[in-house]
C-alpha cells in the first residue's frame, strides 16, 4: 500500500499554541495523594512532592496543568486548602465518594507546578458556589497585597502573587452527575456575570467557559450556542471533553474513533463562527479541549468498588487504566487531530497526568513508570510545537458505522519554532499491510533525517508495568530523504515519528 502527499512551507494551518500539550490533575483517586504528593516517599522534596513523578512530568514537558477538577471542583471550597495542615478540614467529596484531607491546596499545588516546570490553569466552583467565591479565589491567587484575601495569602507564606492567567468557569455544568448541574441558560448567565467580575479585577486573564461534556449529550450542540450567546464577549475559550471507549471490540473501529473527535471540533468551530456572526463581533473565541483520553479499562471495576464501598476512603484507587499498545496508537491519532485543528484548538489537556487514566503511574512507596500512551504524547510535546502544516495524503481507507473514508495512514506535520526541524507524526491503522510512504517536501531547503522513532511489533494488548516498560519506542530504520522526497516503510499497526533537520 502506498501513501503519497506534499507538504509545502507556504501552506500552514496555523501556529500551535504550546498549551496544546497540557494535562490535568484532579483530586480524584490517587492523582494527588501518592501520585504527585507523598511526603514519606524516598524521592519526596521538602514540600512532600514525589521527585520521581516531577522528573517524568519534566520529561513530558507539560506546559500547563488544569487543577483542581474536574467533577471535584463543583463542590470544592478553595479556602479548605490554605493555612496550617493540622487546621484544614476533612471534607466528603460527593463527586468521587471519598474523604478529602485538603493537605494539598493552592499553595502546595503551585509549588509542585513550579518544580515540574508547568503553569497552572485553575478552575472555580460554579456548582455549589458562584461569583463571590470565584472573585475571592482570584484575588487570593493574583493580587499583590493590601486586601483581605491577598494579605491572607501572604500570612500563609506566599509573599508574591502567582499571576495565574488561565481560569475555567466551572466544569461540565451540563452533566447530570455534576453537583450544581444547570441548564444552558442558567449556566450562561452565571458564567457571564462571573467572567465580568473576574475581568473587573484583571481584564488580561484568559477565561474558559464550559461547552458540552461530550457530543453524546442530548443538549449538544445547542448548549454551546446558548452558552456562547451569553458569554462570547467576555470569554476566550469554550471547553470540550471527550473520552474513547472500546465500543465494538474491533481494532479498526477503535482506531477510527479520532474521526469522532474531528467531527466534534468541526461542529463547535461552526457554532463559534455562527455566534461570532450573530453578534457582529471582531473577537475570536477558541477551543480548550481540556479533557481527552482513552478511558474504559477500569470502568467496571470502579463501578463495583463504588457500589460496595464502605464509608468514605481517602484517595482510593480509581480510574487506574493500564493502557495497551492499541491505546497508544489511538492517542497518536488523537494528537494528530489536534495538530491538524491547531487553527481553532489552542489548548488541550490530556486527562489525567498521574495514576488516574494517565501516562504516568506510581506505586505507593515505590516506583513511578511510563504507560504506553506516554510516548506519542512525549514526542508531540517535544517536537510538535511551531507551525502546523497542511499535508493532504492519497492513501486507501475504510469505513465504519460512524465514519466514512478513514485513511489507513493518519499523519500530521509540524515545523519547529525552536530549531526549524520538520517533524512527521504517523500512525498506520492497517492490521496487516505496511505502507510505503512517499512525501514531497517543498520550500524547506536541504534536509536530512535526524531522528526516527518507531513503536511497532507489539501485541495490541501489550502493556507496561512498574517492573517492565517493554512497549517503548525504538530507533527506526530505512527512512530516507533524497531529492526533495521523504520515503519510509510504515509497519502495520505502528506509530512513528520522523524528523528532518537542516
């Protein structure tokens, strides 16, 4: 099978915002406790943060992390997480039926973020609370001093404000599972007034309004149109969330799921354009896809655990999917979709970062290790920043019950803003046939293959674990750039990254 195409320096989709490779830490399961925070761990720093996890987050080069939720935030009192640890209240978290010690709050998370080399993306509670708590939280975090909340921050040990720029106005407010669920009109009015108040404090902050929790919601896409009708002039992004299940048990269908992602983005881009035209606005609103991943391995076990749970445990093991090689292939396709939609998707958060449907796993009082999905995310985060390039490819495809003409080769291309390297991210969806790649590279000058990494030859259900990370990239072979053309052979069911340097 052959795949041919042309990439030209003059034809770009747009600049990729580095925050496209963000992630998410929620007070859920072991994401925080024994995930990022474990004071007794051998690698813990003076703040109790696991150094081995920080090293892996730095390896991924995650530019922004959303916090503290997620469903958790919709009944969260941010004030519970400040002040002396011994005086912080234990709360019952209704979202995940757990006891929350509040030993990690804004101060601890901010210290962790600094150590991990990432920025904070904070969410405010618009479920059980509202405008007043949101403006107080913003003042506590971002005001230098001389006011009630900023002076309290200083007394709690942080002299300078953190200067957080990105704020989420609640979480999944359309969901019946959400504490404080609202109709689109109820939420739109509340989000508008909250945004107005927060902008009165600082007009330069970036605000994210809640879109649909999933394109499967019965209110989709009317929800987005109504919410944006209220908030278009005061927000910068609308959030989308999507998780992929293994619905049919068929690999071809599973690897085509990224087509649903593309349709979802395209639909909401259309809604944004409609509201912009309706308001005769010159302002642009973009998409923050701040929850996405594969999620199905642990669901039945989690349901059984929660159904039979005795009491309110602290940091129980929830949503601890162990990912397969097959999952890594789909994650590669999803990241390619975000790159190809970089003109409208500016922020995305892999959900989540540690232990909870995550690329990084930990053993309490033990090791930290990389899941299979760690690697496609790593390569895109490291080498997928710059200009997203148009790359139409001629290649056979297939159809499913929900998508037509899914190409066997999924590909994106990025010109690096750091070193000018040209990077191709590729997934061969075909179960049996190799793909002979032939891409004309025009307008980039002389090039040579400087990096070639491949994940191939693993069983689809192969996984990594704390004692073995066998599903990992290897050096590729046979990729050749000559006379303006990149040629390589893509093995069946494989992921590959090829870089062309000057």
